[in-house]
């Protein structure tokens, strides 16, 4: 099998190098190998192998990858800023073969039709990308056949577990707020409603990451002798001669003081993610001249867009007490009150669950928009009012306490994960020096937009998700210690109750309540792992880094293919987007390499 922790010494030159074995990298490598088994391909991945790792293949353990000692996760530390109460936001990203697809929340959500169309790039419209969304999936859910794939490597299903009571209760509560249930919320067009959420889980309960579904089968088949993968080896930079990419230099983790170089005869693809790829480019001398000079890196190509325009969905999670039984939530699993080994031994159905059963896409009413002030109303009218395909937030109910349960009273919880879909804030990711040990300059940009639109979005979203939960029969009050500290006597004060609410009316928040809520949001806003935009696909004079064929401006034979190329945000969990990018990128490269039939 061509998978190594130390690359054989005789592999000094290959045809194609893929720097990064993440979600897109695995797709590209597998598709290139299929197109020509004689093509000599090398994937260089910084993290470990993921083959049959229990915490990866069994979905129920997905939260383990957020633990600080996880070997499969890179914890990117953001700069402290006043916008987030002087905190360092930590952004987890995939640090294992398969990348984010191996450690994410497994929730299947497609972007909206206008999201792709807004990229304004030929070949990347919603209709173009639907072909690739169908290509990667074998879909077991509801909806029209022409909108979903039936033969792709990634199986999309309900998995092996779905507690009915929570879902039905949430759908009923949503209907009370005028939010209908959609048969297929992932049809690219449904909005302002709720739908069943499918998962990147096979019907028999196994995670569908790209390493297991695309790459490992080929490595183990013996039919692709020229496909090689080296793990635990971090790419330092791309080698460039006369403005052409000719190889990479990487550092094997087993030899921290050594560097190794491998040449590429035909193509180098950088696929290290939205936070990793700009650093590789900058260490290679490609980026803003001022950033490179400050970092002590020789300028090869002055490309100011590299590392700029970082975007991420900003999330807040809210826990509620419930009347659910232990078998209806994941709390006993994440609270370690059940033995994981016993679950695996008994093939427990809960192993194939991610605790997220529904997707709710929501827009504010005209009255709610007006209540958020004239600046927000002006932005709404410019960017949303006439674009009915755009939700302002996505609310996902969770069948557990939605976060680290340390210090949380034992119980059965339901929560919401609520993220803004199109934040106005922008951040950046840049190098500060030429080596892997130099800490990056990473600003998440969270809540930093000058008009304060993002914080207003979260204020509205908090109120909306709270009204949804208050109308559920299983609602038994907020977990008070994990909600904003509204004062006693306020109409917004949190409660704990022993029976469902009746005759529910919307809470009225005072100006003092709103101020408390805004500060609490700054103190608790977090990332949902959906970073993008740092190597965006756009014209060069608009801070673009790659063209429509993913070629890096000014450098021959160098491509970028990951979420970094996405120019504007999408109203979705981003795994489906990067899977489609991987498939389309592979087609582009196959054609350019002359491998297509």
C-alpha cells in the first residue's frame, strides 16, 4: 500500500503533488488516479492516517475532536480583539487524512442557489455545481431524483438513529412561528422553513469522509501503484523556478530538524484549507509584498489577495432543559456516563448519530428588521430584501447539551446551534516568518464590521431560536448559567419549569436586556469551522488569488483547491461545497493534463 509515515528515498520526482490530504485533496487524488493509473501522484498530509480510527468512523464521537488533546485537529488561535471581549477565538480545522470530513459534525446541508451564482464566475454557477454535488453522493433522502446523486462515493442518509419526539416537536413549534416544513430543504431553493437533516453517514452508521470513501479503497486495491500518500509530513512551501511550480518542500514530523524536497513534473495543487493554503503560498513567496517583506520571505509574486478576506460563520449555542429520556439524547455519551467500548461491542444504533436532526433556515419579518435599527435596515434592503433565496441565519436543534459538558448538571438537554449565514466581518491569515514554527498572524475578524451588523444579526437570532424552543412541549426552561444574565424582574429573565409553557407570547426585551445580550454574544461567539475566502477565485484586480480554473495568478503549474477559493459566503455547512469543489477541480485538472477520454 502506498501510504507512508516516511516516504521511500527513491521517490524524488512525481507527476502531480497534492499538498494537503484534506477533504478536497483526497477527492482530487482519487479522481486523477482513476483517470490514469499510470499518473505518478503524491499526497503530502501533515496529520496522521485516519484508517478505521474509532473516533472518526463512529459519528457519535465527533465531539472528541474538540478536546485539546485531539491528535486529529489543528487548533488555530486567533488574535485577541475588543470585538470578542479580548478573547482568543480558537478555530479547529482538520489535522488528519481526510481533513474536515474526518472530524466535522457530519451534517448534510447544501448551499442556496444564489450562493453559487453570486460567485459570478463562468463554470461555477449553481447549475454547474449541481452536477458535482450529485456526482459525489449516494442519497437516501426525500426529494426529486434530478436534484440528488445515486451512485457517488459519499453516502448521505439518516444513519442508524433518529429520535422522533424532538424532531416532531421542533417542527410543530416552527409552524407556530409561520415556518413550514419542507420535504427537501437541500433543493437549493427552499428557505424560511424547516426540514429533516440528513448526514454524511451511511445507512449502516459509518462516517463518510473522503479518505475512507475515495482514497483508502484505491490504496488498498493494488490497482494504483503510482498513487502515494505520506502522512505526518507538513508542507513548508512550493518550489518555484522561473514563475513555474516544480515541487514542494515538506517537514516530516518524525524528523523535526529535517526537510525533504520532492519535484513535480506536471502540477502542484495546494489543498491545505482556508487557513493552511495562504500560509503555504506566502512561505513560497506568493502574497502581499508588505506581508512577505515583514516575514523575511523573498517575493516571487506580489499577490495582495493571499490570506485576506477570511470569512467564517459565527456561531452561538444555547442549551435548554428538557423532559427527554436518556435514550433520546446524546448527553450520556458525551458526559462519559456510558462506556464507548460497550457501544461499539453491542453495535448500538446511537453510534450512527450526530445529534442534529433538523435544519431551520430563517429570515426576519419587516418589523424585526426595523427593530434592529436604521443601519441594519439599510443593509437588509440592499442585500437581502429582494433576494428571497438568502436566509439570515441557520438554526439547528441538537439532541444534547451543545458544548463542553464540564460543570453542567447531569440531565437530558436540547439545544440550538445558531449561526449567521453571511457575516459582514472579514479577517486575515498571514505568516510572520519563513518557517513552520513562526506563529501566524490570524485575525478571525468576528463581529468587527464597522456598522455593527453582525452583532445585530446575533441579537435577532437569539430571540428567534429562544421563541422556537419555548414553544416545544419538551421545553423545561433555559439552562440559566449558559444564557445571558438577564436581571430578575426582567421579562427576558430565564426560567426553569416543570411543565410545558402554555399560551406562549414573544418575550419583550428592554434596552438593558439588549445591552446584556450584546455583551454576552461578544463573550461567547465562536466558530462553526466554516472558514473560507483566503485564496479567493476572483479577478486579480479584485483581490483574487486564483482564476476560474483554480490557477494561481502569475505562477504556472500551481493550483489551489479547497474552501479558500470560495469568494463569497454560503448559507450552509460547508462540507458539501468543498466536496463539490474537489470534484470540479479534479475534472479541470484531468482536462488540462490531457487525461480525459
